[in-house]
C-alpha cells in the first residue's frame, strides 16, 4: 500500500516535469549524427558562458575532477554531469537493495525508473548547488553585492546553476534518445579531449615550474634554455613519463576492448544462418568507474565543506581532514588525505611527496601513511568498480535473464540446444556473472594504474580510461548504426523500431 501511494505520487510528478519524447519512427544515422554534433556544439558554447555575479576568487572544488565531471569552472554548467551521475548512483543502490522494487524488464517499470531518475537529478542539482553557495565555494561578486545585496546575488547564482543543471539533463536525454551514445559519455569525452589538446599546446607559464605548461612548448623552452639536467627533470618535470603513460593507457584499453567471448547462434526460421553473441571482457563498459569517480568527488566535497564549516567537533577536525592554505582543495591530513585520489608520482613516491608538501606549506606524511593511502586508493577503485559493475549490469538489462529473453525474442538459439530462454539463461550464467566481476575489477585496476604516473594535460587516469573506452564504444555504436541502415531487419534484434 505505501509503495502504491509512492508510485502514484511520483507518477503525478512525471506529468509536471517535461521530458524528451522518444522518436516514434527509426531515426536515420545522419540525423542521429546531426543531433549528437549539435548537442556537442551547444555544450562547448555553454562552457564559455560565465555566471553573472560570480567572483573570480571562487574555488573550483571540481578542479582535479573536471575531465570526469564535465562543465567549466564559473560557467553556467559549473556542476557538469555530477547531479546526473549521483542520481544514478542513489537509484542503483535503492533498486539493487530492493528498497524500490522494480522489474526493469517490464516497460512500465523502465519508464518509472527513468522518471524517478529525472526527479532525483533535479533534487541533486539543488543539493549540490546550495552547499557551494552557502559554504562560500562559489563566491558572489563584491561589487554586485554592494548594489543588490548578498541574498539577491546568491539567489541569482543559484538560479543560473539550476538552469545549467537542467540544460545538461535534457541535453543528455536528447543524445540518448535522438543521437548516438549518451550525453554523459559525450561530455566526458569532450572534456578529456579538450584537456589533452591544451596539455599538448598550452603556452601559459606554470606557477610551479616557471616553464610553459604544454608538452610541446615546454620542450621547445627546455631545449632553448638547456634546462635538461637530470632524469627527473626529463621524465617527470619534462612530462615524458606522462606522455608514455598516456600512449600506454590508450593501447591497453583498446586491446582489452577487443577481447570477447562469442556464443554461437543460429536462426530457427533460416536454415544455415549463423551468428555470434559477443560478451566483451569489459562487459560493464566504463560506467562503473564514472560512478566510483563521482563518489570520490562527493566525498572530497563533503570533507572540504566540513573543514570550512566551523561546526564544533567536525569543522577544522584533523581526524576528518586538513586542507592546505596554498591549495584549498587539496587535503594534507586526516581521513580525506587517504581518500583523495592519486593522480601523479607526486602523490605516492616519498621523495616527490615531500617536495609537493613543501610547496603546499605542510609537514610531509610518514612512509606508512603514503603506503596506506596507496592501498586505500587501489581498494576503493577495484572494489567500488566491481560493486557498481554488478549493479549496472542488473539495472541496464545486461544480465543473463535479460540477454536470454532478447535472443529468444529475436528468433535465435544456440545450435544443438532446444529453443528455450531458461536453457539460454543457464548457458549465459556460465559467462556473464563472472565476466561482470572481472570487468569491474579490471576497469578499476586500470583506472588506478593509469593514475600513478600522471598524464598529459593533467588528465586523471580515470578520465583518460573513460575517454578511450567511450571513444571505442562510440565507434562501435556508429558502425552498428550504419549496419542497421544497410540491413533494416537487424533493428529488431538491437531493440530498434
């Protein structure tokens, strides 16, 4: 009875909140490509639209996560895809724990799930915006405050953050329903690509090294000035290790994306017609690592908010986290230090950690503290990715039962077996659950490994891993879309009208 009332209340909200309708007829590949490119252009334009009334002294809490979170600091889409991913995490946990009982194979429950996620995204936009404004992270322009008053300027900033979050929500829906792939993946890929290009060609002088920040301008300057004096100077400060890591991560991800188990299939009505159902090694795709990374963002944001809150026993508590005055977003002690992601050798090589802490004006951690942070980071990535991979496979209809029903409805069967979805499920149970766990562990391990040596453009290992995986999946989806244009009968098997 309470569940019925809950569903009734949520359904009434669905009618109030507008949604992007699914296309009634098949959308041709060129139209999908057009929608995808158009949304990408709009996204880059929104990144350049600053919020009215924001102070340039505002802190970018998402600075080290920008490649994953999307958006741009101080722009109207400052929040990026954070609210969408957080809503997805919460809803997956609720459905996975059976707190909300849904059968995602049922079209009605699927619509309810999507509508509930839309409501949660709107809630998360509010919940992420208010702490940033109230906590003084996004600071109002003092000149505008003198004219309009602080409450009015804060309200103006909140409205802009809310509008930007809503725009990202509907842009994601447009890409998912009318374009190729998903908006979340598209925005992550765009952000990482932009960071890599800037990392290669940026002529701006770095405050830490006194040389250009971009790899190519840096080496032009190093050769001109003869500043190459040591292995560290070449490999780390000269970003050669970062370049090697970037190329290595790209090659590893592409290699693993090509590994798959193929289950032979035949058609019951067409004798001699054979096919294969591929189960990829990275079966759960890159979504689990997006969820894990977003969880890291939220944990760090909560830590910074608590540190700056001044709440007795919590605010400025060294056990929870201590933050540098030089770099207010970087923890230098407490629980938040151990949970802060590793992004370069300066985070785990003892001599380099000491050098970085000297720049931050803090006492370097002991060796055991560096090792503990290393172990916690590895466990967080790998275990978290496994958990989210299992949840994602369940809620996205990629589990054995859903795949078996999909194959059965398409008229296909495994040669030598009776055409029965239960037999198909049993056969798929030999592969999908194991590969789901393996893919989660593998994607988490790769994300952690790729973060250890730093990457070009300051891209995190997670961001690079996501970008390569997304680009590969986007290429595959474009190829399958073109194939369905050539062979329309294949649309039924892939869920197209």
